[in-house]
């Protein structure tokens, strides 16, 4: 698990074992993620999206608490996956980072609650699977326009973005901030602390270890 520049994001690059039959890998290990986070990812829902080239999904986020943490993999094809720090008051507010997820490297990306997430499909078709900590709740779901010029995400040239009507009508980052839609940095920090504390309560052996939750 490699931490990225935005607190609350980790990239997992698995070891791929190949032989004449094909290949095998462990795309997700709960223990490895828990060691990095300081708490478990409670699996509430698994989503699967199939997108054609150019489809741009995001930037999506949910109210915190409880938010919705995600562990994202691309099981077929290739996408440019993007995380945006939209936590109002965060020292890295407005920063974004991208990771190529594809069916060759088999990377996985963990996105903590309170962060914005989206991806652009680079291959002719791509299948993306998300492990989610909370079920979909429409009333708590929001979006930021992925082409917001002030956000300045460096989407690859030569791929014409295809947005849903909802994503195309999403506010800019500034509009969402002014409207009070964005997760609060302090509320996210408190939520991460609560998750770490609940993890220690469930695991008596961890109570003395005191591993820190993601720093903010």
C-alpha cells in the first residue's frame, strides 16, 4: 500500500504470478488495507460499471459522516482514476492526483470518505469494480464538475469526454464550497478517528497498538 500525496488515498500494486496457464493475483487484502488505515473497510456494497471510451464519471462524493470510502479496481480495459481533495479547510484543498488503473498492472486505489472521485475511460471499453463502505444513498450524494477549469484536472488529450446529464450540470468546486455542499475537513478527521477507535474496540489485541488514523 503506497500513500499518495492526498491524505486518505492509497494505491495498491499487487504481485502478479504468471505461468503458461495465465496469471493469479490478490487484488485486495483486508489486512494490508487495515494496517495502512488503522481500521477495517466495512464492505456494504460492491458496484460494477462498464463504460465505453471517453466516458467520464465523476467527480462524486458523499456527505460525511458517514461518507463512502471506496476501493477501486479496473478489471478490464484502462481508466485514468482521479482523486480530488474537496474537504473544506484541508491544507491540500483543491489538489488532485491521478492513477492509471488497468488490466495489466491490476492496481487498486483506496479513496477515503470526504474525497472526490472520478475516472475517464481510456480503452474501447472498461469494467470498473468498487468496494464501498456504505450503500448508495441518493440524498447524500453530490458531484463537482470534472471539467471545472479552476480545478484544472489534466485529463488526457485526444479523448472526448462523455458526461451524464447529472455530471454535466454539477457545480464547480467554488460553487459547491459557497453552497456549503463540501465535506468539512474537521468532520472528516473526527470520522477517521471514530473509525480507528471502533476498529480497536473490535480487536482487543489492537487496543495497545494505537496506530494513527490518516493524518489531515
